[in-house]
C-alpha cells in the first residue's frame, strides 16, 4: 500500500484468527519488515470497546503478542467517540508512534460509528504513510469495504434491521485515502440502516 512521499506501508487484512498460534509467524514477518527497532505493537480497541470483557480482551491480545510473537504490545484505548480529551490524546500519541498497529475483534458497525469523521482514521493512515504496517483483522477487516454488516447487532443481540443504505464519507477509509485525480476504490460508507438478517437464520 503506497503512502505519501516515498514511504511504503503494508496493509495486512486477516479474515479471522489474528491471535491464533498459526498467525504468529505472519505478525513476526510483518514486524521483521520494520526492523528490530519497530517498538511495541499498538492495539486499537475500538471494535470491541462496547464489550463488557474489553479489558480482558486487551490483556489477552497483549499476552498473545508477548508470548507467541515475542513483542510487547500496548493498547491505544479509544472505545467511543465520547471519551475524554486525555484518553483521545493518549490513543493518538500511541498510534502516532506506532510502526505496527492492529485492530481486530468486535463489531465492524460499532467501530465505524466511532471512527467516521473522528481522529482515528487519519492516525491509522499515518502509519501507512510513514512506511509502517497496519493489520485489520476480524471485525476491523469488515470496515474496509463499501458497506459492512452489524454482526453483533444481528447475531448476538437479535436485532432486526431493514435493507442497507450507505452514505459516502469523502471517499476515504481509516487506512485508505482517496487517490489524487480519481475516486477511491474503497469509499467508506457507513450504513444509515444496517442489513437485514438472513431469513433462514444462517450465521455469517
């Protein structure tokens, strides 16, 4: 993924299993590209910020990187756009210093609700622009397309939703900026209304 200037960042997309034992070598390969002085992995907790076990998830992800990947991890805590200024500034500082960051499990629609038109997209984009690596996995990976699905709302809570309608947000996604002279292939659309659950009751 090209960034501004001559720097080239790496955008890694993982469908799921970002903390599985088999994925440790993928994380190590990404970190090896950045060199030995790449610092700690920065985990963005927004996608799972609504969960009651968010603190436990952060501890488990940090432990995974320490024990399975061999790198320390710190959490950039931004669980909602309503957090206080100090929490926001701390999260942005950690992302701004990151050479490797990851966002993963949780709800894609929740993440978008709190990322769109907020400070996190530009911060994540900055990692790629400076030649770093960004992994978008599980729920976070589902924020990379044109529309996303409210997985938790439908399959965990049982909410019912009408058909989707999207609206553009400047043709940009957290790690993907609109290219000069043409529209981005991946404009960020946050559905005004989330998709209807499969009437047959099948899981995604």
